C-alpha cells in the first residue's frame, strides 16, 4: 500500500504530546512491515534538522488563501528511513515560524492553510496513494478538500481521533478563506453546541474509516459524558469507528540502551539486578536535586497539567505521598497560568527534600524520572490512550491509574498496577495508599512485579498490523 500520513506532529522534530509519538511509532512500524509510508508535516522553523537525513528542496507550488495564491516550498527528507515531506509556506503571517506548534490565536487559519497547501501539493505532484491517514482536527479539513475539490479522489481516508476534546471550532469565513464555500458547509459542519463550524465533525463525516486510540475510548466517545457533543454523530457513524490501542517505540523507550539513564537495565536481568539499577537512577536523581532518602516510594507524574489529567487529584496525590513517608517528582507544563500558580503554591508549602517540581518540557529528564521512580500516578478525568503508563511499564515503574480510556485497557489491579474507578479524591487515595503500603510492608511483592511489568509487550507491532487490516477494509469500502 501507498500510505500518506498528514499530521501536525512527529517526534522527535515536532512534538507537543502523544500525537507526535504515535505518528512516529506507527509510521516506523508500518515501514518495517514493508508498507510504503510518506509523512507530510509543516516545516516548523524550530525543527532541528540534525534529526533528518538528506533534507533538500523538492518543489515549489502555490496555494490559495483569501483570493491570492501564496508560494510554498516542499522539502523532502528522511527520518530513519521514512520519507518526509515538509511544507514551508512563504506566508506573510509566518504561520509556522513560531516557537510552539499550537497555542496561537490564528491556529485555525494556520492549520486550515496547511490542509489547503497539502491539497495543492497533491494537485501539483499527482501523488500516488491508496490511503490518506489524517490525525485530529488540524488535518481533518483535508478530507473535505480532497473529496470535494480533487478531480480524481481515489485514495480512501482514515481519520484518527487522538483526543475528541479538541475539535477545531471555526467561523464560516475560515472555510471561505481556503476556497471552500461556507454556504455549502454551513449546515453540514455546524457545531452541535456552539454557534460555529466544527472541523473534526467534517473529518468524521468525510472519512471512510475512523479510528481512535484505545478500544475503551472508542466506546466512551459514543456517550454524552466523553463525546464532547460529537457523540450523536459518532453513534450514526459507529460502523466505521474502531479503537486501536497505541503502542510505544520500544527502541526509543528502552531502559537497556537509554542514554539518559545513570544505570541501564533490562527485563532479562535478575530481580535483584533490576532493583539495583533502578535504585542507582533514583539515588542519583535524589542527590542531584536535593531529595533525601525516604522510607516510602518515589512517585511521579509526567504530563500536561490540564483538566483532562486531573490536576486537583494530582495535587492531592502529592500531599498524600509526602504525608505517607514517600516523595514526589512532578514534571509538567500547563497552558493555564492559574494551574501553574496553584502548583507553585503547593511546592512552597512542602519540604523541598520530599517534593520536586519541574515546570518544563524536558525529554531527557523524563527518561531519567521514568527509570528512577517506583510508581507513576495518572488520575485522568479521561484518557484516550495515554502513553506515560506504557513507558512507565517498560521502565519497571508501577502505574496507579484511574480506569478510563486506554488506562483501563492497559493497567489491571493486582496484575500490573493499582487502579481506581471513581474520579474522586477518596478513590484515588485508596489506590495510592495501597501502593505505598505494599512498597513499605511487602517489598518482595513490588520487586517481583517490576520484571513482570517490564516483560509486557507494548510495541507497535500488534497495533500496526491492526491498522494494516483497517486500511484493507477502507480500500474495499
Ligand atoms: P497527552 O498526549 O495527552 O499529552 P500522553 O500520555 O498520550 O499524553 O503522552 C504524553 C507524552 O509526552 C509522553 O511521551 C510523555 O513522556 C511526554 N511528556 C509529557 N509532559 C512532558 C514533560 N513536561 N517533559 C517531557 N516529556 C513530557
């Protein structure tokens, strides 16, 4: 198959969260399964070209916005054997010459223009493809451009919903601006809640197959509680909806070879050797950042501090851990200043020897923390798949999670972690207390659990094969 991915993120050159990791892991695995994969991404100015091989200009083409045709350069490059096309618009608003991927007032026009530019690139190149695989709202609009404006739309479209909370709500003029007459789409794309249009809704309507990132989340988004207004529409299209669990890139996330660790280890070592290596990582982290040794465990949370991740429960978990002789390391960022302020206040109220807060995006530090920690707590309100629990399992760090979405599909009480169902402080504290109690009173149980969880296979292989089957299904639909 000739598969073209179009995404706003790809690790390691443009990552805001899980989407970048998923794009990377899935394309690498599909390539290993002998599929021909091309990935199209914006050429963000912050991209570090040292990660790319053979980068060169491929072509120049024009793309439409607000009645004028704007110049673009298409670059080609290789990312560990996968063909990348990077679209560089020479747009007066410098759409991709910013320091971040998202978070600007003009995010809608930026990604609408990117979709339009990819469409014009297709026209310019006569690209041969069977499957066009789109990801979340930033590229959902391409499904409409491709099916309604392309002269011969032969490829089938697969849309993956990585997080239904973000839908790309926009104005009618955003459609007109890129040459889609809003009068035609006003009703079709009408947002179910707000007086706006909805790009993800367009993707759901136009895709031949829709996937989301775990079987449980596929069921959850059909309900009012999790569907963010799109549940009735998804109910109508549920025949084309499949939940496929994300994997992780097990070459990249590998405690045996990870260059950021103070001591490497693998599941093949003895229980004792693994415990020793993990404790070397832990002691080094404690020493470097002024944490004292504690009787209780080192617990972490790594992620975005936004409502989805349950920041109020994370704060309670930090307090509870410190109270119960443990210590906590938080590595998080937040686009919400109030949330950061609350966490800073909490930091000030706790002894620095027991609670360490990093308000930053730090890839290398995240690897070290995964290896050094005894537990990771993930009390999400909803979690489409979640990668942090999968990475933690690979590093022998036991997850304590709220059973929702992909967390429910990957973490099981007494088998590989500690779980709770109700989104409440009480339920979270019960699971956390059980974990701490086992750590203090039953160290043998915990030590034996570590190699067992490291032995689980969360590589992309199984899921990539399911995607292959889905592409075949799309081709005959
Ligand atoms: P989401 O996509 O909702 O943010 P996921 O659990 O799917 O959450 O993926 C999060 C990814 O981002 C993981 O690879 C995690 O290690 C990484 N990550 C999150 N926050 C940070 C941070 N502050 N520094 C480094 N890596 C982070």
